[in-house]
DNA sequence: GCCAACGTTGGC
DNA sequence: GCCAACGTTGGC
């Protein structure tokens, strides 16, 4: 069992959008970074914990708790020439990009990025490091415990 | 909208 | 295999 932080732009898929989806579940399509892909494809297991993070928006931060509900499979958007995530170098025989499905556990009161930065317990958290842009990062169990037991409301 | 930081591409 | 140029991310 591992823990992850996954960034989504709320203008694209917000926590409320996730809550409104069938089964409150969504395919994590559109990841086009190899490190992030590898996390999904090689490491994520069903039931892994996920912090659903709102990025590139007015109030960035952790907006909800989710979990991995379906193991990685080829991302459908890479094959669709009309999709903005289309990848001409990918084919169904040799897919490049994979995604898991993520299911909502619960929406929480937003834990803002600036609040997260205020806790020494989270000083080493991957997402908070300078220059980090990775949309999927592992979360240490200790960080997960601290956030879920101390900060989640 | 700006821009620092980072990842990818492609010529050599 | 190097690295300049370019594109993207994402906080502010």
C-alpha cells in the first residue's frame, strides 16, 4: 500500500467534478511525463491512497482524498487524433501512455498549499520542493498520516 | 500574464 | 552523447 499526490487542474477535473462522475471515479488521462507514467504503470496498486490536489488555480491545495480503483491501462486519449493529448508516436500495439482510475473517498475542506508549507512535519514533502512540477508524486506514510489525522476536516 | 524551473527534441 | 532551443508547468 502506497500513497500519492495527484495534481488536477480544477478547470479540467475538479473535486466536485469527480464527485459527480459515475461511481465517483475518473480515468487519470493526459499524463505525458515518463516519471509520472511510471508511477502509475509500475507502482500503483488498487486501494493506494491519493491526495487529490488542485493545481494551476486560484487556491492550490489538497481538495480531497481518493484511492486507486483500477490498475494502469493504456490512456485512450493518445490514440484519438482530435484529442489534445493525441500522440502520433503511440499505437495500440505499442502504447506509450497509461493511466489508472481514481475514485473519490471524500471531499475535504481545502488544505491550501501555503498551509501545507507551514508544517515542519511536511518540510520534505515532494510536492513542496522548489522547482517540483511533477503531476504525480509519492507521499511518505508519515506525511500521509500527519495530513489525514491532523489536517483533514 | 509573468517567469523560473524543468523536460523534451533534434541537429551535430 | 551533448546541449541549445523550445515547450510546459504551475505558483504568484
